[in-house]
C-alpha cells in the first residue's frame, strides 16, 4: 500500500471522518452542531478573573473549537496536543521563533524557505540571535546544527519542493539539545504529521491548503509539550496576533472538506506532473510524488499525500508570462492550496533563487481533464506566440 493510500490509522477513524468531526462540541438539544462565531471583546466576569474566557485578546470560544479541531488532525488520538491559532501564517512562525530564541542563541533555518522568512531573520539578528542557513535538500541543515537552540525545517520547501528527512533531523537536533519546528504548510496534516515524526512544533499558514478557499488569513502552532505551547500562547497575547472570530469559524467550517479537497488536488497534481514530465517545453519539473523526483524516496517514507503544488521552468520570462496569460482555468495569483487552481511566475517577487521562467503551480479541485487540457493548450499557445 502506498503512502497516498494509508489514510486510516490503525483502528481509529479515517482522515475524512476526522476532518468532518474535528473540534465539534458535545451535542446539545436545539444547539447547532458547529456554534457560530463569538464576537466578544470581553465576557461577564464577576469576582475573581478565573475561567477560560475573560478578555477577547486572550481566548475566544470560536478559537477553542478550531484549536481542538486542528489538534485532532495534527495528532489523532493524542488528547495532550495543544494548538494555538494566529491571525496569519507569519504570525504563527514569528511566535515560535521569537518566543523560543533570545540573544546569544543560534537558530538553523532553510536557505530555500518561504520568501518572507528573511525579514524575520533580519529581526532575529537585530535581537542578537545567530541565524544559520542551509538548503533543505540532502538534509544539509545537519552541517550547521552544532550548538543551535532551534532547528527550523520547511519540507517540502516553497517554492523549490525539496524534501528533508524529518526523523533524521529531529534525532540529530534532539541529541544536541535543540528544539525542532516544521513548517508543514504545503503538506497539511493530511499529507504529513510532524509531531508524529518527532518534531516539537508543527507550524502552518492555514491560509493555504488547510482552509483551501483563498478567502482568509490564518496560521497555527501545534505542540505536544504544554510548556512551549504556553510560551507560544503567551507570545500571541503579548503581540495581539489573534484571528478574528469570523475567520476562525470559517476555517473550522472549511476543515470539514479537507480530505475531499486534498485527495482531489493531490491526485490531479500527480497526474498533471506526469504529463508535464513528457512535455518538450517543460524543464526542471518538481513534484515529490513523481518516482524519479530527487525527493521522492524521502517523501514516500514520511508523507501520506504528496501535495497539490508542483513547479517547473519554461524557457524564459516572456514564455512564462505568455503561458500564464493563456490559462483560462488557472488564476495568476500568489499563494497555493486552494480549490481554484493558481500559478505564478515566482521570480516576479525577487525573493526566491529561481529562474526567470520558473512557475509555481497550485492544483485546485477542477475536473482533471479540464485542467490538464487548459494547461496543455496554454503551453502550446505560449510557444506559438513566441
């Protein structure tokens, strides 16, 4: 059985059941199955300020339901896992790094990670933190790990789609006394579960595949250990990087279709990748689900689904831009993981070490034959107008 097919966990419920039921409160007669968003800056609080809900920056019942849901997906059957939700993926990333690191510490980060990470690196250095970097592929971060306080992993990496061996890096980091955080945005918990692979933090921008509709910003951090979870939660309180209740409620509602969305998107992405692998205009194709991809062997050991994103190169900037203009079922937009396919010439942002013709392509939930036909037609048109 392939990793893509291993969607049940022993005797526990399958991914679809988990996604549909995650975080729902106990049923109460005449109450909705998923309560609506709680809009409250403060709560009735006579006497001593005890209990779960005191002030709107600290906690909110809508966050609680969502956090329980995400914990269920991150580590099914483990009641001790805690999740903290944030206003965005970068808020979640920043909360881990800035709550765990202080002057004199060293952190190891991916040299090929998310484009906004260097902004955070600058801030960490200003605070006296040593920032070391190495590529994701080949587990190269091991080479600069000695003496670090925290190892930050992003696998698959964005946008290059390299993969590192999470178990191997976690063992080495823990042996040296370092904590490990994994940015799991591209995979989602249905594709990969970092906590089960030994990581201390599983972090994601839920703006992407987790919520999947491109209509809200959100992030989360999940931990097994209550101490770092409390530190991350305290950081959220200090900086006020809290999600709105409407966004949190929409995110929880969106989780119900996570397995349906991800399965469709991942299957179509792999089918499209196989076709593009044979196309004469496409070079540098990357998708960890392809058997001949450099990352496939490692990905197959730790990923349960290979993701909805693929990347490739066209001849140059002009060819890439013509290709994007010709697409009819694909939005020329940044971000990824949504039900509507999107693609972009990643070099336009200037922050990634990619060729001018590099395309990051996020496969949506359209009918596979329609999407593939649109891509092939756009490639043909881009060549003819060149």
